[in-house]
C-alpha cells in the first residue's frame, strides 16, 4: 500500500513514516560524510563540526521527547508522529549541512567555515 492511501492501517502508516525518516537519516549521513571528506585536512574544523553534530543529535532527541512528553497519551499513532518529527528535524539539519558543500558568495564576511562559491 502507498503511504498516502486513505485505507492504510495505523501499522502501515507507522511503517511508512519510519521508512521516510530512515531515508532522511541516510541522506543526512551522506552529506555529513561529504562535509567531513571535503574538510579532511582541517582538524580544528572537524573537531568542532563533529561536536556540533553530536550536540544536534542530543537536541533532536530532546525535541522529540518534549514534543511527545507522555507517550501513553498518543496510543498507536505515536511511532508515526515521532517519525514525522524526526524526519522534519533531520531535513532541516540536511539544509544546514548543505551550506558547507554549497558555499557562499565571495565577500560574505560572516561566511565562517563555509567555502567560498562551493570551493
């Protein structure tokens, strides 16, 4: 059954949401690895970038827990809801990490560690 099928069971909806969240997580891991590879010679950046990613994971998990603080209140839809929030936060993080690959325009004095024009 397709995820947008109105006759989908809750178990099916939960699985679809989980699969979608897993796809976002795989995409995040790919872009994370690209940023690491592109900056392999900059130990200071790598240490700080890895620390930022670890902190983001803690934030993501805490955000989901805060969004759904009493799991028993949500019943069988909880896995779908948590997966949806996980995917949303992960896609936002993908956008953030892509900045290290896309770069910024020359002359951006606040570019920090973003490469100039994707270099």
